[in-house]
């Protein structure tokens, strides 16, 4: 691993594969396990960097696909790179654009060279290859950058998934060759769909490459939750223990708890901000619709145990009023709370692992 | 004036009628002249109270009409009153609903008793009278409450305006009789349309009532800017000098400067937040559309002389990117900047008055 990055394991759970650690990056440490908020277009929707810091956020994710289309990586670099451009001085990660090209773009065409698609902004044809994705990510300047992968849909035949997984490996080799900055860590992504043997093969092959970190991708794309758990339980333990493990796109309590018990360290998910914009709060594992009549005259904070700005200053009745009035401030307050809550959940798990209470205290999430 | 309120004049301009003072309220002082941000539905749109405090905001306005419809004044009172409900511990003012009933509601019917209109929320018929407006404002609990007035449209005949002005006076007497809280100051509103003699008569009649403060209403309702200036120059000097003077709904540099030169102390306007939501910044008296191509690669802050959170942390290019992407954070950052800018303008005028430099330093706004 580059001198700029290291992962230190502080404690291992005696009953599960969970571990508490620290992932060191050029922009500071990430205490693991930890949830990462998503800042798609170089901002976490409705939240300022100052507010984001107060949620306990350490590493923040941003999206290569979106930033390439708007404002373009050249403008981000002109503004001093992603950290300075968006005012976030902590650790950052960019995904490769692979998932978005497959899930969002129109008229895409996949060849061995890469993916061609039509820009939803201006209709022009754009080509993304492993080399181009890494070049864009090198220009954006996040601490962690992700390999360009082919994410097969669910359902897909074994043959299709096998082909995508093998291509993902070949593309990873090209990403490694193209990567130019020692102050950025390139993580590989394990694909393999719901086929556990393909996942295992991919994980073992990637582990050989001695990358600074590894991700499990292509989960939560429509498959049943039991399969997500199986994939993670099968795959995470095969990744090198001395490197951070990142489960992409997962952010529910149960999925995170199970993944942590399998040895996963970091997570990202749009759930806390997306639900916020629908007027939904995440409270102690429940999902509350603030438009519900029972909140109209409920003057308690969202969560009395929560130290976030929203819970310290406002009542459920007030936030319910803002949601009913479609006031944008509602989405800011709910985003602040929801992000704080998911980070707090992973922080509590971290503390439990450090004193080896995880398997008992979080048993109800691990069934 | 109630013991809870007082206005202290600290300095008078030697060449104009401008004055610098302090208006004391139960929730703290308001240094005048000063711009007040508008928090229609118990929040300044897209801005948290913590961010609002950092703009230099002292007194904040909220709307009786809107709050009566949603969430209802009973819920605001249940939440501890307007200050606690919305998390703003500084001075607050509620308007009476008069202006909104006339400008926003459908199927309104005006009688001597009051105004009947159809709720845009649920279609039910609502009656607002001077007594009811004061009762609602007593329940909401702002520091300053406004008399329920009839605001004639522009244009309107002299006869129509005369009738509305006289009714406004009779309604004011009923407001005074209905008002019940000594910790709230009831301000009277001078109407009279563009008829300067009607304005003068109204101002002199209101002055007799020895109210804790006075407003000039019914301006900027469509009449040419020269007429606004004439109305204010004619009317403000007739109001008692020992009481604060509030020009309602005005927030452009030139209009505020001219009004201050006529002896006005406080202003409110939705411009800074409304323009922000259209991607527009107010910079040194100019109006900038951040979608303009020239901002795409402009890495300077909006205003290098501005100390607001947006200017201290982000570039024009970044905010332009957020506006192009329709990211809500753009509206938050622009609202913070625009409010800060208008408050800063009135603060700079205040400092100029205190050292008697106003008439010379702000001469270009006073033509």
C-alpha cells in the first residue's frame, strides 16, 4: 500500500468477523466501521459542509459520472480539486461511474474497450473506458478512487455475470496501469452477481493484486435481502484482512450490521438524504413519515437521544409543519438527522466491537 | 410605550433625516437602520436559525396569514410560541395578515367587520377581523405585532383609497382594544396609497395614538419607484421621532437608502431569499444570475469583501455548478449571502450615520 494510506485494525470481535479500525488517508483518518454520506454532485444534497461535519461524517462519496457531465472534471480541478471545490477538507471517495453508466444512461453500448452512452445533459455521445474513468478521477482528486467495473443487472444468467466479472477483472488491470497519483488509493471491486462461486473467484483474484482497499459491488440491485447477506458473508472474509473493505450502496441497519459481522468496514447509501427529501426520518431503526397526523402536535424532538442540530433545536411538530408546507428547510433538518443517525449506528457498533460487546448487543440485527 | 420596549436614537445625520438607533425588545435589541429577513412559514426559506444568526439578522418577520392556515397558531403556541417553535431566540415580528388577505386569497369579501376569504389549503371559509388578527398574533407571540389594515391596490381611485385609509384607522382602534399582551408591541400602519395628503392625514392621526412603533404600508405594490420615494419622504417625518419606523416590503438598496434618509429604521423584503431560489446573487448592488456562462470557471468568491459562509468557503464556479444542477444547497448558499449583503448594507449605513458620513458616502443611492 502507498505510504499515504494504511489500515490499522484496533479490535476484532471474538464471535463474528467484525473489526474496529482506522483507515488513514491524506485528508485524515476514517474510523471504521463507518457510514459514508453520498455527495453525488460535489455536495451532500441540502447540507452544507459545516453541517455535514457536525453529523460525524468522515469520508464523503462523490460521483464521477455526474461530475464528468456537470461541471466537468476540468472545472473541479480548476477550483483546486474536489475537496477545495466543494469545501470538504476530510477524506473523499469517488466511484468510477461504472454503476451509473449501467443504471442511469441511455443508449449504452458495451465493448471490451469500454462503454459508449448518450449524455442526458446535451445528447452528445460519451465514451467511458477504464483509462478514462481513472483519468477523470485523477483529475477530480479524491483520496480513494474506484476501479471502472461492469455491474451486471439482477436477474442475469450465470453466463452473463461470468462474462461481466471477467471483464471487470481485465478492466481493473487497465485501471491499475492507468492510475497516476500516489496520493490516491485505487480500490478494486468484486462483482459476481448472486453466484457465490463467481464472487469467491473474483475476491481471491483481486486479493492477489495487493490493492490498498477492496469493495463489494453490484449488491442491492434488486435481489432479495437474504441473497445480499449471503453474498457479503461469502465474499468479505476472502478479501485481505489488512485492507479496508467497502460494501457499495448499502445503508440499512440490518444490512450494515450483517456486513460488519462479516468484516466490512465502510458503507455508502443515498437513503438518509433521499428519504429526507420525502419527509421521512430514520429514528432508532424505524422509518417515520413526518406528514403523519400524529406528529402535528408532538413537541418532542425526533429522537431524544440524538445530539444532531435538528434534534437539539426542533420538535417533530415543527418539522412536520415544514414538511407539510414543502419548506426546503425540512429536507435539510431531516438530512442532518438521518445522516447523523446512520453514522451514529456504525459508531455504536464500533464502540461495541472495541469492548467486544458487538455480537450480544447487536444480536437482534444479526438474525 | 410599554416598559418592555423602547427606542433610543444614538445619532442623527446632519444633512438628511437619517438616524441610527437601537430598538429594545423582550428578545434583545435591534440596531437600526436594519434589514429584517422574512420567515413566512416560521422559517427563512432554506436557512437554519444558526445560519441566519451568522448573517447578522436581528429581527425576523413571520406571517400571520400563512401560520394561521398552517400549522395554525394553536400548534405554534403548543410548541412554546413562535420563537421556541422555530428556534429563533432573537426579536420577531408578525404582520397582521392584512396584506396577504388582499394579495393572495381568493373570494375575499370586505365589510366593516373584517374580511372573509376561502382558505387555499382546504377551501373552507375563513374570517379575519382586527380582533381575530390580534388574537392570532397574541397567540403566536412575536415581540412586535402589526395592526390589521386594508391595503388598497395600485392603481385605485382617491375615493377608494380614502375609504380604505379611514377603515384602517377604525380597525386600528379595534386592534388596540383587542391587544392583550404587554410583552408585545402593537405597531400601527399608515396607508393612503399614492395620495400624499391622505398619507399625511393618516400619519398624523396615528401619531396621536402614541403607539410603540409605526409602519408605512401599501408601498411597492406596483407604483413607480419615484412614487415610493415621494410617499416615504412625505410620510416618515410625520411619525413620532421617539418611536421606530418600519417601511414594509421594501428591500432594494436605493429604496432603503432613500427611506433611511427620510428617517425610516427597519425594512423587510422577500427579495434576498426569493432571488436566491432563482439562482441570483446580490453583489455590491448588482444582481447576478449564477447560470451566466462567465461564472462557470470563475473561482473567486461571490464577493471578496463579504464575510458570509458562502463567500468564505465557495467560489462563483461552485455555486454556478450547484445552480445549473438545481441542487438545493445553491439556494441555501445564495440566501445566506443575499441576506448577509442586505443586512450589511444597512449596517454600513448605520456606521456612516454614527460618524455623520451617510449623506456623502451614500450620495449615489440618494439621487
